[in-house]
C-alpha cells in the first residue's frame, strides 16, 4: 500500500488474489523463491497520456488516457478500454491485474492489460466521440500492435468506438493490421459471437455450477444488473435457457417487470436509441421503475448476475440476497462484489462464480477473433459459440479441480485464482528474471 497510495480498488483486487494463494505458496516454494508475487503486482508498464480534443462548441477539452501493460508471460497484453469519468490509475490497475489471471484461465495465449480514459461518453455527439477516440488512438497507437498489445471494449466502449479507434490506428500506421483491436464490426474483421460472448459466457458458467447441484436456469427467477453489453446478452441467454429475468438497471435506477423483461425493448432503448432504462416503463406500463440502482438486490430471485460495475454488491446487499434465498451468483462485471459480500456468499453456501472465471467468455472470444484475423478467415456464429461453450466448461472444471486439490472444494474464488496464477507464474519462472 505504501507503493500505491490511495489505489483502493487495486489493493482490493490484489488482496482477493493473494489471500487465496496461501495453499499453493505453501505447497510450491518455487513461487516465493522466485519472487513471483513481488513481480506480479508490479505492472510491466503503465502509460498515462494527455488526450486533447475539441467539443461541438469549439472549446478544447482535456482528458487523461491510460494503458497498463501488466503481464506478457503467456502472450501479448490483452484487455479492454473503459471510457467512464471514474477511471483513474487504481481502476485501470485493478482491471489489468485481474485480467492476467482471467486470460490465463481461458487457455488462450494472451497476457494481461487494460486501458481507458476518464472521458464521459454520456450526452456526447457522434462527432465528439469520434474526435475524442481519434485523439486517444493517436497516442495509444505508439504502444500497441497485433503481437504487442491488443485492446478491446469495456464500459463506454462498444462497436462504434472500436470502429473509430481502428480507423485512426490504420490511418496512422498504414497497412491493415486487423488483429490490433478486437470487438470490431463483422464487416471488417470482427468475430461473430463477440458481442454476445461475455453475457452468454456468464450464463454458460453459472449453468455448469447449477448442473453440478442438479439444478438449471429453467423455471428460475433471475436479476441482471446493468443494461449494457454484458447484461443484455446475459438476459438473452438466461431467457433462452428457460429463466424469467425480472429486473435490470442502469446507473440511474432499475426496472422490475414481474412478467419477465422484454429484451427487444431493452436492446432498442440501450443499443440503438442510447436512452435511459426508465423509458422502459412507458412502453410496459405493468413494469415499475425505481430511482437509484442499488435497490435492485432487494428483489427476491434464485440467481443474481451483477453485470454493471465494480463494488455494486456490498455486504448489506449480499445479506438481503441471501435472506431472500438466492441460490447462485455469477459475476458478469469485474469485481462487482466487495470482499465482505463474497465472504457472505461463501459462508452461506451460495454458489458463487467469481468474475475472472465467470466473465472470461468475452476475452476468450476476443482471442478467437485474433486467431481468425491471423488466419484471414471467419468462423460461423455456431462455431464460435460452440468454442465459447467449451471454454467456459473448461474454466469451470479447472477451477473446481484446483479448489479441491488445494483444500477448498467448491470454492471457485480460490480455484480460479490458483488455476490462473499457476499458469502465469510457471511461465514467468521459465522465462527468467524479467
Ligand atoms: P457497458 O458500458 O455496455 O454497460 C455498462 C452498464 O452498467 C450500463 O448499463 C451502465 O449504466 C451501468 N453502469 C456503469 N457504471 C455504473 C455505475 N457506476 N453504477 C451503476 N451502473 C453502472 O459496459 P459492459 O457491459 O461492457 O461492461 C459491464 C461490466 O462487465 C464491467 O465491469 C466490465 O469491466 C465487465 N466486462 C465486460 C466485458 C465485455 O466484453 N464488454 C468483458 C468482461 C467484463 P449507464 O448506461 O447509466 O452508464
């Protein structure tokens, strides 16, 4: 903490991992002898840069850009870009740190990175978004490349932003390096299923947790927070598997529809019209809208899928979910549960799928997008979806096996952390003191 003062989210992410590594460090002294922990928590590189741009009134605006290139032991740095006013070094480092282990769990050859800016896309015109992203990429382009560092989307960065970023990269660097970014449009090197991958992946993962207990999504009641990329496709897949999704949210409030949410309305409002989720009740008068997003966890449900942002489930929310009989929690967002909340879920024997395992489907399909770009071919939706399904099943199995091997059967927090850690740590040892 002395070395990274005030970086609370980064401390939280590191603590979650280190606490769970105790049994593996005890069994294999090589990790301590090689100072793996000391090296792991120090990013290989943290780039911070000025992003000046001109708004629609002709005024110069200045934002701050970030890229953390955390660990390249098993492949080029890989991780999304987040545009949100809350972005700072702590947020980017927590996300980049988690990404190292998540990427290792996917079994794809990708290292850990993350980036973004404190730019707020809300209320900005299309032209402002373009001018900002072009300025951002003008600097970022110096540090990335298909074999170096491959960014993608995250909060506030979707298909539109990736398109503008890709256009500017191509213009600066010349040539057509399709593999420099993932999440691209299907017409210019994107992979089918990438848009759906994180949300579908969370549901595939939770489905594995349920299956082990003889349960399923069919007939269950589900709450999904957020209404962005991850949330929308988690709602879609859960509904396809027979669940009734009764609530979702945005950063202003949440909607409750006891008949089950109408996904087409949500897709249009959020993906096309870029409106607030409160608009839903105008078209569905039976549904209810509540201001403030944290109240969503007070609705009784069988399965909770937090898919909005970090620390959205605190101790109090976790207690309410448990009291209301929640059976499973699958983290679609990164670090959506506080450490206290995770403890409550684990102690109450709620099935708990931690983010770095449960939401790895997005980056896994990003790695498949890189493969397709390298091979200059495109797989079908069904092919990619089938690969995603297998990857999520394997992450579940490997995490469960690691948890059992190291004395915490059923604890996927410990299992995912250990499985991801060992792969990266062994590669670091093999590559010497770097
Ligand atoms: P989007 O920008 O598409 O959606 C984010 C959603 O969360 C929006 O509904 C947004 O509401 C809401 N939200 C954002 N910030 C807050 C906040 N502070 N409080 C409450 N709600 C908030 O992002 P994604 O769906 O891509 O990402 C969601 C989460 O999933 C993030 O934690 C991200 O890191 C993680 N993730 C994403 C992956 C991906 O493939 N996209 C992969 C793995 C993890 P509003 O519209 O009001 O801003």
